[in-house]
């Protein structure tokens, strides 16, 4: 039997600690003091009469009871959010907050136009955009820190809905002066021992690129790993290297071109990610509907512009 009341703040604080694995990191995310988080968690355990946490070194892990409570806490918070959202559905305009996560690739190429369209249609929704990796988007969605995501589709999580909005193709990005600058086509097999700049393996794009190399039985020479995409692209010329990246990586940059590749597994999917039960949230539903209509058009124009720029460069040569 529960000894005392369990309040909404208990659930939010608990999920923050479970996601962060630390009382101090959870406090930073919540914007409150660490002692306050610890006190609320002690109160929660006393009210439930169960232990929810166990210490493993400096890390906080969930007990068996904590894992069960985590699942139900997420469900309860989603129900509360959906209930509050239902109360505002009769309003002329949607209201509330929308937390969007996007991968860096799409932030410049897509997000500004998409946000403009959404804000014009729903001016009373407060938008928050976070630029993070696809893996982090999935984690944040499952922990309730994001409402919706735009990124590359891994189809890894059974709790998420993945909806393809567009596709892109891997290409070999080379700088002016690269020995292959005038090439129109490169077979992936030719990348064996070629100098490449790479993203770290924490990036989905890098792992997919590694998969392409394995499928085509090649092992490039990694000159350096650079986590900032803009820095990576600017470093190609000084390091006399190329990069295996989606065509969208060019994003209107000068002094670089994308050479078409021939080989296996060169396509990747881009789209919208959200919790499977998020359709009841009218704000998420409205953003999803807009993204489905607008994203293919926006990205289609970007890719056409990239191809047109490449053709003009070919004519000049």
C-alpha cells in the first residue's frame, strides 16, 4: 500500500534521474538543485515503500521495481500531456510547446523553412529546436525530452514510429584540386586505402558509411575523425582528402563537389521520428502532417539545386 501521494513532479524527476544516471546531471537538466532532486526521490521511495535506485560506482541504476515504475511513469506523463492537449483542441489555434530534435545535416537545409511554415500556421505553439545525433534523438524521444525528431531512420527502436519523408544517396565529396575532381563516377571499390576524413562512429552517417565499405569489401585510410560537419568539409582541401557522405552534406558549399558512386547500399532514408502512441498529441500530429507535405518538396529543391550547380561546374570545365 502506498504510504503517501505520488505527484507529477515525482514522475518527472524520477524519469530525469533514470535517463541521466545521476542525480547531479538530472538536476542540471531540470534546472533545480541536486539536493532537491535527491530529497524528492527519497520522498518518492518512502511513499511507494520500495527502492527504485541502486548505486554502481558513481552511476545511478534502476532496481527491478524502478524499471517497472519507469515504464508506467512514462505512460502516465504521456496520458497527462494528451489530456492537457485535449483541453485545448477546441481552441481556434493550437497552443503549447513542441520540442523538436534534428540532425545537423537537416538543420540548415530544412529546419528554417519548415519552422517558418509551422509557425505561420500555428503561431501560439512555442518551438524549441535541439541539434543532436539520430541516436540521441531516439533516446530523447523515449525519455520524453523531445516530442518529435527529424533525422536518419535506423528502425532500431520498437517504441518509435519511423516515417520516411525523403531519401539521399552517398557520394564522394572532394575539394578543388583533388586528383579525382574531374571524375564523373567512382566505384566504391576504388576507395580502398584512399584518404578519407570521417565522422566519429557515434554518428549514424558514419556507421552507415562503414557498412557501405564492408558491403563493397574496401578499407579506406582514415586521415582524421572530425565531429563538426562544417569543420570536416573545410578540412578536405588542406588535408588533400575526400569524404564519404550523403549528397546533402554539400548544402551550397563552394570549392567542393559530390562525385556519384557506384556500389552496394548507397541509399539512406530521412524522415520523422516520434513515439508510436504520440498521434493523440495534436501538436505532434500537426507538425507530422506539415512535415509529410513540406519536407519532400524542400529537400527535393535542395538536391536539384546541388545537381544544377554540379552541371554548371561541368560546363565551365
